C-alpha cells in the first residue's frame, strides 16, 4: 500500500490498515526510525485517559 505526503507533510493511513489495528479519530501514534524505515504504532494510553477507567 502507498499514500502520498501533502505539501503540509500530512498523509492518510489507508482504511485497511486503520481497520486492521483498530485506529480511531484522535488516537495518538508513536513514530520511530529504524534502519531508514519509519515505524508507526498506536501510542500506549494512560488508563486515566480512557473514560471507563477515569
């Protein structure tokens, strides 16, 4: 899969990937670079940020 980087350096995560890992609006992402590859993963959230635990 591919996506394009806009003039504002934004891109869209393809729907198949969003669905596969369960991403939703306002979810945070962690970014890191390993051997010239970008690795993006859902950020681990603090339980106090999840409504049913606060």
